[in-house]
């Protein structure tokens, strides 16, 4: 029979990688919980409408990257491609607007996008994300960005760059969108066909294009940052000022666009030059209209998400050494005595492993050494031959006395 493999763009998380991930999770928890963030986990799938309304019909994600399916009763469900819309859905559903603002939530979950797989880009991937809801204060923007910079620093992600921009309000964006669209129409023959097609629906995405002709046109395009209303410009200046105050370096990028439609005002992205083509490690921004768009009260919000696989790629994280084994329980014939000893040693709070592969006594010793065990205990019905592999000593003790010997060692 032919061998089955995991679907393209997906991967298994094996024990060594799982321990690196556990390290990322612990670092995130230790940073975010003292800052007031509580964990939230939403379901792996939601109604398709949530993403159509939340992420935006004209985005790549909704247009072509969603895994949608019928729930068996004629309703369309979708494997979540991102976490912000689901968290805002949960915020509204559970009446979290009644809680003291800002409500701060974080998640570490897997997401699904039908993208073309390559290094750093998968069809099921993991994100660590945070969302702070209910405050429009520029200090929340700065705080979330500082938390992300701190996290990536603690995780030793190398070659980082922070790009920062502002999209202003939906009205400014709409007026700017028209101005940009007419500029693009005037230069249509120099644009890539895919960009040309999108002029009317999503002209901002033209800044995303890698096509040389399009890039040349975009170099002379009007910039949204120059068109911001006064209060949006002040908000942006305040965010920049707070970041300056605490020494977080950033580059203002007036062409920054991200593939989700809910953003308003502050927008940011961390890239790493050790990542190649998929250089985005983490990104986020403000979404002051999203909660209302999902049927909740007007509620400002801001957040970010960081790709776990990209963090691991950009930090060259290695698995921490496996936990040491205190006692390797060996035996020749006394399996039940050995088993009883194993359970007793573990109950005493030590780590223990028992021979389970039918090795010879010599093979068992080798295995104990491979695991870095402190003690090698050959169990017999009445006694135990106990070898201290670190000290190089050996003694025979009563089975009853074994625990005392190894616990006090
Ligand atoms: P996003 O930029 O689409 O934002 O994704 C955030 C991060 O997830 C990316 O920077 C990247 O590290 C990782 N990522 C995205 N797609 C893939 C993929 N196919 N394979 C591997 N990693 C990937 C969001 O999802 C927003 N919800 C972030 C946000 C939260 N904005 C406000 N709050």
C-alpha cells in the first residue's frame, strides 16, 4: 500500500518542535498576563459571513484563501483564516463591552489559508495574537507595539524592522481611495493586469505589488499619510511620540498596506531579514469600526498577530534539552517488580523510565546513558542493584530502601 502523507502546506509538530513552541507560549504568557491580557480561544470554524463582513469581501483572504464548507444543513462555515474577527464576535456575543475598558485578550491558535505553500507560508499555521478593545487612546497603540517588540526580542528574532503607518478614518480612506483610483486609471497601461483589475474595488493593494511597472507608478502615487484628517494625524503623531519616548525604533511607511479591510488609523508590521520572501513576522493595527460592523456597540480596538513558524525560522530556535531522567528502571525477569518500582519512583516526584523494548541488560545500560539518567536501577524481586551513573558508584539496596536512596541523592 502507498504511504500516506499530511496534506500540502501542512506539517506535523513533533516532540522537539513542540517543546520550542511551549517555550514561545511560556514567554508570551509571562509577558502578556502581567500586562492585563487574558487568554481566549474561539472555535476553529465560524460562519463564513463573519469573515465576509469582518475581513472584507474584496480581500485575497475572503476571495480565494478560505476553506469553506457546508455544515450539512445549508449553512456555510469557514475554517478561521485569522483571529481578530472571531475575537470581536466573541466580545459582542458575551457582552464584554460591559467590562471595564480596555478588555485585553490573547490567543495562540491555528489558522487556515489556502495559500501557495512555501517556506514560512503554510495552509495551517499558528499565530499568537492580542486584541485590546474599548480604548481609542494612542497609548494603547504604543503599548501593544511595545509588547510585540519586547516579545520578539525575548524570543531572539533577528534582523527586525518595524514599519508604521496610518490609514486614518474610513471617510478619509474612501476619499483617498477615489483619488488613488483616478491616479491608477490615468496610469492603467503601466500597471500589472491583476492590479488594473482591482482599481475600483481595492486600489490600496496596488502598493503591495512586486511588478516593476506597477512599482514605478506607485512611486509617484498620492500618499494617504499626507491626506489624514487633523485628529487622525494627531493620533498618529501621539503614537510615534510615545514610541520615541521609550526608544522603540520604527520607520514610517506611507505605503504600508495589509491584506485585511478592517484597519483604521495605526497600522504596523514587523519584518525579519532572515526570512526571505515571507518576511512578515507579525502585523496588526487599529480596527475602530469592526465591533460595530459585527453587530456590537461602537468600540475602538487594536491588536496584532505573530506567526509562530516565522518566529521560529527567524530566531533559529533550537529545542531545549530533554528533561533529564532521574532513574532508569532496568530488569531481566522481574517485570512486575520493575513496574511497581517505576510507579513508586514517579509518585515520589522523580522522573523515571522503565525498559520497554526488550533490551539486554547491557542494552538497557546504554539506553539509560543515552537518556542522561542519574541512576541505573536493576530491579530484582527483593533487591535492586543501583548504579549512580554520575558518581560511578554501585551498591545493592533492598527494594524498600531504594526510594530513600534516590530521593535523598
Ligand atoms: P496577518 O498579517 O494576516 O494579520 O497575519 C499575521 C501573521 O501571521 C503574519 O505576520 C505571519 O507571521 C503569519 N501568517 C499569516 N499567514 C501565514 C501563512 N499562510 N503561513 C504562515 N504564517 C502566516 C492577521 O491575521 C491579523 N488578524 C492580525 C491582527 C490582529 N490585526 C489586528 N489584530
